C-alpha cells in the first residue's frame, strides 16, 4: 500500500476514533446524569447529543445518529418543560431545542425519511416565539439547512422541494439587520434562486416569476451584481427568461430579460453562444431577435478591446436571421440600420469578417436570383455595398455587389436602375464595362454600348470570354453596329505569335471576314455614317493584309488561301461598287483597289501552280483603277482656278505610283499570260492612259525632260497609243510654261505618229496641224518654214482626199491654210527666199480651189505679175542665153510690156537687180493683196 493510502487510512481511523470517543462520552454523560438534572445540565447534554448525532449523520452512520438523537428526545422534553421563572435560559434553551430538532431533521433527510424530517421542520417553524429568540447567525444556518434539504429534493420531488425552500426563505426573510445581514442577503438570494427554479420545474410559472421579480432587484443592487464572475446571478436571469418564454410573455418582457442578460454577461464566445442559441428557439419572433442582436452589437461596439470578434459573429448571426424574415423590406432595413450604427460608433469591420458578411449577403441574393425574385436579389446585393463593409474591403469586392444588383435589375427589365447602379462601380474593371454594355444594349443606346466594349478591352482584368458573350448578345439583338464593335474588339485582342500561329491566323481571318461582311451589309443601308463605315472597311482590309503577309512569312499561307481569295475579290467588288455609289471617296476607292492588288500579288507569288489569266487581268485592272482614282482625286483637289499651288510631294509620289503601275502592267503583258486579244488590248490601253496621267503630273511639276521621255515612249508604242495622242497634246498646249522646243518636239512627234498610223480624224488633224505650223512659223527659221510648208502640203493632200468623204476638212481651217500660205509666201519673197515663196504661193493657189470663190481668185493669182517675177527670177538662175530668158518671161502680156521697156543691155548688166526691182514691186503689191485670216 502506498504512503498516500496509508495516510488516508490513518486519517479515517483517527476520525472514526474521535466519533467513537464522542459517542462513548455521550453515553457516559447520560449514565452519570442525576435523575432530576438541572436546566444547565440538560442544555449541555442536549447540545452534546445533537452534535454527536449530527456528526454521525454527516459521516454516514445514520443508524447510530438516529439512535443517539432518539434517546436524546427525553432530554429535549425535560429541557422544554424545565422551569425558568426568571427567563435566564430562554435563549439558550431555544437554541438547544432548535439545534436538536435541526439535527434530527438532517439525520432523517439523509436517511431518506422525509416524513420525520418534515415533522422536525414543523416543530422548528411552528413556534415563532422560539425562533425569534435565535441569533441571526443561527437562523441563517437553519435556513441554510432547509435550503440544502430542498435542493436535495428538487431533482426528484419538485413539490416537496418547494415547501422546504419556502420555509428556508421565510427563515431568511425574517432575519434582522445585524452583523450577519450581508451573509443573510446572500443566503436569501441563493434560496430565492433555488425556489424560483423549483417553481419553474414544478410548473408554477407565476410564483417563479414573482420570486424572480423580488430577487432581480436585489441582485442588481448588490455590490458584485455586475461582476462577470457572478455566474449565479446570470443563472437567475436566464431562469427568468426561461420562465417568460414558458409563460409566453410579450416581446417587451422578453426583450428586457435578454437585455438584462446581455448587460451583465462577460463578452466571450461561450456567453455569446448561449445567447445566440437561445435566440434560435424564438427565431419566429423576428422583431425580438433583431432587437436582441442590436443590443448586443451596441454593447460589443463600445467595448472595442472585447467586442472585435464578438461583433463579427453578431453581424453574421443578424444577417442569417434577417434572411429568414418574410418581410424583405424590414429585414434589409434592419441590416442597414445595424451597419450604420456601427459606422457611427467608429467601428471598423476587419477584412475577413467583411468578406464573410459579403459572402452571406451574396448567398441570399443568389437564392432570390435563382428563384427569379429579381428585385429582392438586387436589394440583397446592394446591402453588401454599405460603408461598413467597404472600409477594409478592396474595391473589386464591393463593386461586385453593384454589378450583381444591376444584373438582377436587367433580368427584371428595369434597365434604368441597372444603369444607375453600375455607374457607381469603379471603371477599372472589365466586368463593370460588360454590365454597362449589357444595360446599354437592352436600352438601345448604341453609343454607350460601343464605348463599353472599347473600354472593356483596356482593363487589366479583361477576359476574352466577356467579348464572346458580348458578341453573342449583339448578334441576338440584331444590332449590327454593336456587333461590329464587339467583333473589332475581339479581333484587337487576338495575338498572333511570331512563329507557328496557324490556328490564330485562321481565327483572325474568320473574324475579319465576319467584320467585312457586316460592314458591307451596313453600307447597303441608308446611314449617315457611311464614310466611317468605309474607313472601317479599309482598316480591316489593311489588317487582313498584315495577317496574310504574316502567314506568308510563317509559310502557312495555304491554311488561309481561300480567305485570301475571298478578300481580294471582296475588295475588288467593293471598289467597283464604290465607283458608282460612293461620292467624294476617290482615295478610299483607290485604297480598296490597292488592297485587291496587293492581295492578288500575294496570291500570284504564293501559289504553287501558275494562276489563271483572269487573276492577272484583275491584278492589272486593280492596279490601274487604284492609281487612276488617285489621279482623279488629285485633280479634284486642284479644281480651284485661283489655286496655283501644287503639292509637289504628293504629285511626285503619284508619278512614282503611275510609273510603277505602268511597269507592272507592262510586265504582265510581256509575260504572255494574258492570251485573249481583247484583254491584251486592254492592257495596252491601260499603259497608254497611264502615260497621259504621267504627262499631266510632269507638266505640273515642270519636269520637261521626263515629259519628253514619256512622249517618246508613247509615239513609239504602236497604233493603239494613237488614242492617247490628243490627250497628251491637250496637256502640252494648255501648259503655258512649257518650253517651245518641248511643245514643238512633242507635238511634231505625235502628229507624225498620228499620220503614220492614220489614227486621227480630219478635224483633229486640222487643229493639230495649225498648232504645229503656228509654232514653226513663229520660230521663223528656214528649217522650220520648210517643215511647215511640208505639213501644209500634207494638209492640201488631205483636203483633196476628203472632198468626197463624209468627214470633210473644216472650212475655217482651209481659210487659215490659205491665208497663212499666201502671207508666208509674201514674207519669203520679201526675204528673197524665192523657192520657198513659190512653194507657199503654189499651195495657196491649190487651196483656193477648196474655198468659196476660190477658183476665180486662183485664176487672178495665176496671171499676177508677182508670180511672173518669181518665175522669171527662178529662170534667170538657170538661163544661159537671152533667148531663154525672153522665152520664159513672155508668158503674159503685162510682163512683155515691162521687159521691152527696158534695154536688154541694162537687164543683162543689172543681173540680180531684177530681183531687187521685183522685191520692191512685190512689196507694193503686198499692200494690196496680203491676206489676213480669211481670204
């Protein structure tokens, strides 16, 4: 046996020895007591017997205790009947008797003999006079014994326990103010607490409530009433609450009971758990539960060092409770009021708690949303945006509340409310712009929807799935403008890798085709935004070209070959359609033709087999049309006649483009891939027309050398180029600053080429011939006059050939030829250029036959002395004899007369003096016969 057990056994043995000694002493005292003992002896013996019996009873020796106390009954009777005339022992006798009865009562209760115990209790309480003689301390001890017996009976016999406790309370209540009043007060409170519990367990709720009503003010007024450790007091408050609940008291009484509990409890997790669990039992009383939560929150918010965790839990509990309230408006009002009160108390909700609260609010909002109760869902979501929850939460969290609420209103088709809510969100989140897009689409506000799509892409949290949803929604709403914006944004977010981006390129080309088809469909409608749509069309054709070039670089062009074919055909057809439908869009149309040209070149270069001649033909047409459109746009920009300023840079760039286009078409033509005669001729016409454009621009740039080169190429280009000669001539003739030699050389070359190819009409020929002859005669050199008379003679030949044809030589041009020939002849004659003058006069004589009254005039001219002198002058240079001279000078009568009037010797001596004489004579005649303009 261990040492501790030995000590324990030793202690028990000693205690047993003491008990035995006490019992033995009692017996010895009883044996030695005289037959008629005095009152003092009786007092001592009875007290000793009571104490011995009580000690034995406490130690479980109930049989011995009963024996001792039963045998001591005779001493109690003797003491009770003993005489005390002076009353000296009144109090001592009362105390001894009460102690005896009390000992027997305790011993009987411990034996379970509550009948004897009740009998003894009745003896104690039945004599009020005797009880009044007891000291306060003894009365308190007596009340405590009654209380203990009542507490012992309480679990098994509620009714008997109530009787015992009532007796205990009556004893404690009768205590007088004394030194032990403080102890008595505590005992009274303890007894009332047990009595109230006994009433409660026995179903006497009225008595229990009355008991507690008497008790509560006492414990609240006690010095330690507010001590959190006074758990006994809290039990009374909880008991009062339980009684009120059993009695189904009104909410006001219940609220006061709860407030009393909350005000006097320690703010711990355990105590809060007790309150919240009790509130669950009355969750149907929404107002009461809400008021209790508010009261708890008020206290927790004021005790910041204690209430931090408590407040979080209370908020969560309040949210859960409000979610069960059928009155949605009331529930959300309660939450808003609770949140506001905490904000006013300067309470900051931790981020974890705020997140938990938001999660609950969203959960209940989602429940309403899934049940299609859209307004209720929106209100729950908006509740999460309160300032209390936003303080320590990131903006993305509370912004989600507004977005969820806006989506709920969208489902309920309250788009104005949805729009107002989503505008309260920060604009740096893509989800916010998506909801804005959604509301704008449903409201039919295209501009806002397009702006939302554009801003959505710029946000750091952008997800392409949002654009896919936006695209789907736009398609369903059949709003083409918004769909176009969504597709464009989707294309802008597509990132093509530098290598092995085949799948991405296919997706990009698909998007571009969708965008282009959509734009083309919009262009068919009457819209004031047509220029913008055309620019959009061009922009995406350019982007498609970038993707195609990327595919060619990555050698994945075969994956999008069909797309490329569709693109160039679409660009080509759009440009052709734009020529007839788009006004003031020369540059845009040209850009479309250029797009088609570039895509066609990529097709030709990337095709593994030789492409069809049709492709090359379209390539040529697109090239020619594109650069031609730019020329027309350039012309249109210079329509102001007062504007002499030429954009030289633009003109030079355009000249380079024209040259490149001409070389491209010539290269195609030289390859021989275009075999049809009509197509081949068309290519040549393109080339010749491009030369005309080049001449026009070079004239503006004063590049005369380049112009001469172009003209030289044109006149040597074959008969098909003859159709461009007139255009080139018009450009040259209209340019005032063009040097005469350039103008003359170009015109002469063109005229010769026209004559060689017989490609000009008589009318055009006559005009050009006049121009060239005018230049030549103005230069007034022998060579130029010789060339001019040659052209005049060519004109005479044309006049003769066109007499019987449908297209006759213009009459005004005939008169001009006649007057010019005649006058130039006189000028040559005056300059002693007799051979040349004769040719001019002969031409004028021939021309006279083809003008009105020309034949008569020709006959007069034929006998005119001028012609005689000219003939004589020419003959003198050939004559070697006078006879020959005379023979040649006697053709007319007037000339013979003149000759005979002269001496032959003088004539021979004068030699060349005849020429001088003839010149003076001709000068006098010119005054009479010079022709000016019209004969």
